[in-house]
């Protein structure tokens, strides 16, 4: 690791735990009355429904496929923080379920909401959440002391799911809803979820930096994990067939389609993957402040660039 990366401050698990104690909120404190009224009069709910359903399915997966990380070998401070993240994920799932109960549909158990939403998710989404995440979690459960398994899981969970897909979806969804004055209760709750995820991403970057510093071979694990997932990540950022992305204030150039048109742009994907591996070096490269919320945003920008470039490489649009 370069000397430059050591100059970047990343909050350790104990500090992140203290931040969690100061950031409590309840899914039932958010007023959804305006959302209920607006939902009945929205003319085009197709893409918004798709986004809400995807969030419901994703949150169920990342809530129920997390315990292996809590039980993996780590310090008491690290395990304590990870226990708070599991609480966060359960709280997020409860908020999405409450929104489904009170705004989108009729009250039902969470499993029913998830099953209904699953009919709308894409094959790429299933690859990431049902195949790769589940397999990585099962590997970690089987051997909690396997460092490479823990690194791969954190790469998938914190870099791909939370830093890339999570923050990207938040940006497009809330930007549109806030601009149009739609679903203010959902925006409030989703914003609180977004703030929680800053802490989670901060942990992921901290852990990967420490893991790579201790064993440079762990960088290869991160690179291999990202390369394997990048095509599915690119596809999952593309709106479903027939959907109008402008409903969320996103053009085709914003979402997935430019991933198919970057053939003439030479990637240098390995360099950017390496930046993502060592989180502190990434932040320095981006010139971002050291506060942990912006670390998450910085990582998102880098991984999105990896996605744009590596997707084209994988699909054969250009070669190194």
C-alpha cells in the first residue's frame, strides 16, 4: 500500500458503532399519509413500482444473508459494529414492508410482499442477490475463519450492493421524487436508510483496506469478485424492457444504455479495480474529503466507472 493511502482517515468499527448509537430512528415515526393520497392519483406507477419492489426484494436478501459476516472472525469492536448493521438492515426491511402495507398494497407478511415483487426483478438482479450473494454467504457460514471468503463477501455486499447499486438507486429515485413533490414519507425514510448505508460502506472500505494491507493477495480476491459481477451489475442498472426511465428523471445515458456504447473508450479497468480495492487510495484519487459519508459516494463513482469500462471489455467491445 502506498504512503499516500495512510494519510486518509477512515472511521474504525468502534467509531462507527458510536455513530450508530447517535443515529437511531423508527420506521413507524414517518408520516405516510401524503404518500397514500398521492399513490392513488399517480398516472404512471410502473417504474416506481419496479423500484419499490426491487428495494423490497433486495432488502430481504441482504437482511437474511448477513449473519455469516457477524459470526466471522474479527475483533470485538468489529463484531459489535456488524451487529448494528444487521439491526439496520432489519429496520430498513420493516420500513419497506410498512410502505407496501400502507401505500402500495394491502397489509401482508413480508414474505408475501417479497414474493409479489420477485415477479418484476431481472435475471441480472437474481444473479447478484440470489446466486452470488447467497453463495458467498454460505461459504462464509461454512468457514468463519476463511479470510478470502470474508473479503469476497464484503466486496459483494458493501462495494457492489450498497456502494454501487444502493447509492445509485437512491440518487435517481429521490432526486425525481423530491423534484416532483412525490411520496415525501418514502423519501424521508429512504434518506434515513441512505444515511445508515454510509456507515456500512465506511466499514466495508475500512475492512478491505486493512485486509489488503495485511495480505496483498486479498487484492486479487477483490479484483476477481468485481470482474465476475460487473456484467450483471451493468445489466441491473438498466430499466426493465418497455419502461420509461424519464419517470425517475433519468435518461438512457444516465442508466444502462451507455454501457453498450463505449467501445472506443479504452478501459484500464485493472487500475480502477485496484483503486476500489484499497478504499483510502480511492478517496485520495477522487479528491474527496475524509468524512465517511463521502467515502461511500467516492467508491460509488469509481465502481460505476469500472462497470462502464469492464462491461464493454467482458462483452468484447474492445480489448486491452
